[in-house]
């Protein structure tokens, strides 16, 4: 099986924090992360997944940085003969 890959960057929609604060979470090793609460819902993300899925793309990995979501997608590349 052969794969083709695509990398996309998506800007997160504007959010409004309840009480004007961001969410800070820490794990047991002491690493802390600041999260933007998604006050606007997740419909924008579901729409991205729907569009890519209809075109045969599968999400391999994603990463978040400075209000941008980087997504790595893959799909089966049909082998052309002849």
C-alpha cells in the first residue's frame, strides 16, 4: 500500500474566556500547559474532519501552537498501471 500525505494549518476561531481567564492544567511531573477554552464550540473542527474524510484523508497527528492547529493527514494512493 502506498500513502500520500498532506500538512494543513488551521487558525482557531476567536474565543471568549469565562471570567477573562485561560485554563491552566498541570500533569503529575509538574509540566503545565495554558489552554484556550473553546467557548465557540467544536463545530469548526468537526467540519474540517468531515471535509478531509470525504476526500479520503485520515488524521495522523495534530499539534497546537499560538492559536493554530497543524494537522498531518494521510490517504491511500491508488497505484496507476499502464
